[in-house]
């Protein structure tokens, strides 16, 4: 991760600690796909992983003021939060927790277990007390946390669905659930016939002045492609207007119990990024392009055959059904 990006994340966490919601949203945009991939590696069930991602960012918001004292890089601190939430979920279900594989010394093993959040009860309490009082042990823990973060950064980022962000905002009181407000039954002025007619006349007059400029084409670049697999009878249209992507299944729905997953394939050695699932029936979905990726020449769009709900580990696990270059409309 570049120094500029680390500085940006550092600043966003500091602003979030001051209650800056736009900065917190920016932090989510830049890091949620990486944290979601880490959580999926521990909790393959996507709805559960979404819930843990939301809870992780709730913890980030509430504990952002403690970040400077951790001595960690931004991604190591964020991934420590996410890993801790995922491990707590595993522990609540009584499942086996990840184990440290360190042989250099007992202190290294203990530090690695503490970094993995694999300790519980008295052992966790004792390790936390030692972390606060023993500078050498605290350094070993930080080293383990940074190594875990480097390992996690090698995972393919997975864009979480919008409902994960909504769940996080609801938990923090930053948003209400859809349809949470009771509709007011009182008749407002604009619901009465005469004022309504007057308002319509005003709207028509304004539209006459503004309509033509509004119909001018947007200045941003539009990209598009069509991904086709003849053997499967599969055809998906993909288009990108500025940073808003549109995915339309034209034919070839996924088999029962499977899903088509769409992938952003950057040029060079950069790993592919999941853009979510293709609609299960013929139709279109729209969503924003993750902030971590940008349109550029040489990008390809691929479709893979995945278990229902998508890849369990943030990487394409099934066969690639089709791949197509992302082009400007007039490109070949």
C-alpha cells in the first residue's frame, strides 16, 4: 500500500475520531472490500460476514480515538478490529479458532495468539495485562498484527453489498431502517387541489428553461462491454457511466444453487476485484464502482460460476464462464 494511501487512511481515522461522518464514509469506501475479504476467509457465510463487517465498522467509529496509541499502521489496526469481531462470532458458535504457527519462542507464540484474538478467559486477561506493562511483548504483538495484515492484503478484495453499510449506519444511529418513519396522515398544502395546480404550473415554467441544458450528455467517460458464453447461452451487458455501473442479464440465468459473479480484471499483476453478483433473473442492477479501482485502458470484465451467494473466499472458485475487454463506446 502506497505511503500516500496510508497517510490518507491515517487522516480519515483521525477525523472519524472527531465525529466526522463524511470522513468515516470515506474510510468505509476505501477499506471495506479488504476487510470484507478478510472476514469471508473466516466466515464463508455471506449474510453473517456482512453483519460482522457492519459491527467491525461500528467498533472502528467508537474506538477511532484509541488508534494512535496502538502503534499500528492504519490497515493493521482496521484488520485487527475486523478479525476480532469475526473471531468473537466463531467463539460464540463454539467453533475452532485459528491457531498461531510460531516456533521461535513461547513469547512469540503467545503474542501471535493474542494478535489472532485466539485467547479467551483468564489467558486473554493475562496477555492483555502483559501487553500493557511489557514493552517487548507489546512490540511482538504489533509485529504479529502487522504480519497478519500483510497476509490479509494478499486476499482479493470483495465489494460488500449496500445493505452492510446501511446496517452499520443503523447501528450507529446515522440512518433509519427503510420505511421506519410512520407516514403523516395529515393533508399537506401540496396535497390540496388548487395549490397543487399552481405548483404544477411553476414546475412546467421552470422545466421550459432548464430542460434543454439537462438533456446535454454527461461529460464523464462511458465504458461498456458484453460478456458472452455461447455454450451456456449466457449474455450479460456491463456499462459504466462515470463511476456508476450497470449490470444486465440478457439471457442465461445461473443454475439453481449457483450464482454468476462479476469481476474487475485490471491490467498487469493487480488482483481481480469482485463487483458482486449478476441478477438471478433477466433484468438490471446498478451500483457504484468501488473507490479502490478506477477505469483505465486494458481492464477486462469476467464472469465466474460460484456457489449461491458468491465466492466464499473473495477469489474466483469456479470456472471462468466468459471474459471481455471494457471499452469506450466507439472502441473496437
